[in-house]
C-alpha cells in the first residue's frame, strides 16, 4: 500500500502477470445448473462434450471445485506480448464530469484483435494444439472473436475456420481481411457449406444471419471434420475462467495503492469480460471477505438479464449445442437490424445468470444513442476511441459518477474497457449523422420468442 498520488496508468510488471486463473464457481455455494443433452434431458457427459470441444477445455468447463487453475507457460509467454494490460485512472473524465467519484478502467484494447477476446483465444488454441488437433472452427459476430482466434491459431500453427454472421461479413470487410491475413478461412453465415446452413437458408431466404445460426454451422463443421473441434469466445464457463486474468490484474494493481472499488461495472454480451473482471472480487464477496456492487450493462435492444427468463434454452439457432440454464430471450430472438453496438447474443453465461438470480449482481439496460453519447464524451477526454460494446459500461460508469456528484459521495468505480472501436465507424457515422435510432423490443415480441423455449423437467 502506498500514499503517493495514484498515477494515470497503473502498470504491473511482466513478473506480476497472474500464473493461475481463478474459477469463481469453486466459491459459489449454489453452482450454475449443468449443461444438458437435448436428446435425453440428462447432464452432458465429458465424453459427449469431447466430441465437440477439446478434452482439457471440457475438464475446465466441468470443474466447479478447483479455485485456481495453473496457466500453462506457453500461454503466459503469449500473454507477455500484451499483458499485463493497463489499469487507468480516468482523471480527465472525472474532471470533465466534475464528480467526486474516482473512476478506474481496465483497458483490454491494446492488442491487434482490439479486445479482451485474445485472452481466451490463445488458451483455447493452446489446448487444441496440445491435443494434437489439426484445427478449430468458430463463429464470429462483429468479428473481434474471429480476429482473436485467427491470431492465436496462427501462433500455434492451427487451421482456423470462421463462420462470420453475413451482415458483419459484408459490413466489416476489414475485420474479415485481418482474419485472412492471419490465415483463417472466413465463410459468411448462413452458408451452403453445412446442412444446418442450407436448412436455415431454405427457411429464411435472404436472412442476414445471426450468432446463433453461425454457432450451429461452426459446430457442425467441427464434428464432421476429423481432427477439428469447436471453440467459443464467450458464454462458456471456461471462457470466464480464462478472462479472470482481467480481474486478477485489476485487483493486483488496485491493491498496490490500497484502493478498494465500491462499484464494478462491465458490459454484458455473453458475459465473458464481465465475468472475468468481477470474478476475484465476487470471490471475496462470496467468501464474506468484502462487499462490492456489481453492475452488468446490456443493450436495451437485446436485454437478456433484465427482460429474459431464467430457464434452460438452446445456445444456438440450429439446436445442435447442449442446453444451458441461463437468462435468455429465446434462441430464435433476433435483435433489431438497426442495433449497432454488438452484445447481441440471446443468452448469458450460466455463472453470471446464477449470480444474478441469487441477487449478487445487478443488471441494467441502456439505449444505443445514449451509449454513443457516452462513447463520444469518453473519447474526447480520455483519448481512447472505445468499442460500442465497451461503451455500455462507460454509460453506466458515467451515470454512477453523476449520481455521486448529486450526493457528494466519493465512490470508487471500476469498469472494464473491453476494446477499441476502429472497425465500428459505420455505427459512429450513424451517430454523428444523427441517423442512429433506438429500438426496444415490445413485451409481445419477447413473449413470442420465450414461448418457444424447450420444455425441460
Ligand atoms: C465480444 C465483446 C464484448 C462482449 O462479449 P462478452 O463475452 O460479454 O464479454 C464486449 N466488448 C468487446 C470489445 C467485445 O469484442
């Protein structure tokens, strides 16, 4: 602990890089519900999961008891290139807001993939390589995960096949080209290269695609190609485990200066960055050692936590994946096409869903024009052009800081700045032109989607 003025950037040294990931499930008294086999309604066995996922990742997915899992040395070596990531004190934003609140953010955009997703991509590629596999398949929406996985696969010399949601494939050609530069094969989804893709195309001709649909195609491609497995960039518990490196570093950096956050905020798509950021802090809360407020921020156009149902659902549109109990809007839910800000997955991590259900975490939804207002305000004073996804967290952090201004409370706020927005300039263009609109699904739309949830038990 130190009494000197806290610097703008708190860096950890390479030697302070975490050597173990933290598995928050170990400290949860009531664990997240198990993945179920849709055919039998019984918990998936490791053997079933191993047909889809790498063996070591199946072990991590099912591990609810070990609080710490060693990070293999080759992954640490890769992390050294871009980690530890900086923890930044937002002095300039605080001044601009004229708030007594103290705001910190953990910046994960300092790598070519531009987001936190590389933290898990490199781990998943490592375990695939260690198992002697030839390659992996995956889906990507906005493209950050596909980019991260392409980088990780090229590092370990693995084939990488990415099914990219068609609308992004067309609207984000630069993301696509980054992936191809790293050697990935990128296919717009739905495609005619898989049975499920052909089925979806026949049912919905001219569809723009969705994440759920791209997942189905990637899983089919993995299980039907020898030497391949499927990998996923969010939602799964193994991904939250890998992303715990964010929270472990943030906590170590704050501890150096004796700073304890009151409120910890993250944007929530599938839940991996938020889960990773809050995990070590949540562990303290679960063990009764400290208390924090946690806030998940989601788009009003895809409000799985705030308006979804806690139930078993399919993880994908094609219904080929295991069933997961989670807050969901229904696997057929499609966010409005005018929604620009990512975070469009219909469900949520089972860990975060369970923590939210137990009242250990709060959630709120925000509209996209107010998200871009926050992004603009942040970019103009803090100098980083944030990803639209990350800007959901910025919105909530600013709102909390403004509340402190009213009450005079000097709260300490920590939020996750997950990435940069350079490939999202169409969305910024719509915002700058004043043509960006908000869309909030009606209760009827959500009810119609939830009516199609599978009946379990
Ligand atoms: C993918 C992504 C997210 C959302 O994913 P989570 O799994 O919810 O973390 C947030 N921010 C950025 C920059 C992303 O690329």
